[in-house]
C-alpha cells in the first residue's frame, strides 16, 4: 500500500541519511520503523482456556490453573 507523508526538509534529509546508513531506501527505513513501533505497542494478553481450545497449535502454551483449595476457606460440613 502506498502512503504519502509530509516531512520538513531537515527531517527528511536526516532520515535519508539514516536510511542510507541502514543500506535501504527511505521508504523501506520508514516501513521498518513503523513495523517496529506497531509490534512493540500491541498489548500482550494472557491466553485463556477458550483461546487454547480453539487453537490447534497452542500445545506449548502454559496454562496456570488456580488451586481452589488454597484460595477458598474450608467448608463447614457439620453445619
């Protein structure tokens, strides 16, 4: 997809130098920056059981199953 951006002359000059140093075009260098920022900012959420059950490749996902014995008070069976 083509996107048009506007940069002031000095910023464009500096960015072109960075692209040359990275042995890529200005467009390629900007695409790398955008990709890095987008992937970095994606919120990471924990997998839940429904995600794992619906994913045939989720066999390596570690699920932590809470231990109810530790989190609930003992039941009074004599009441």
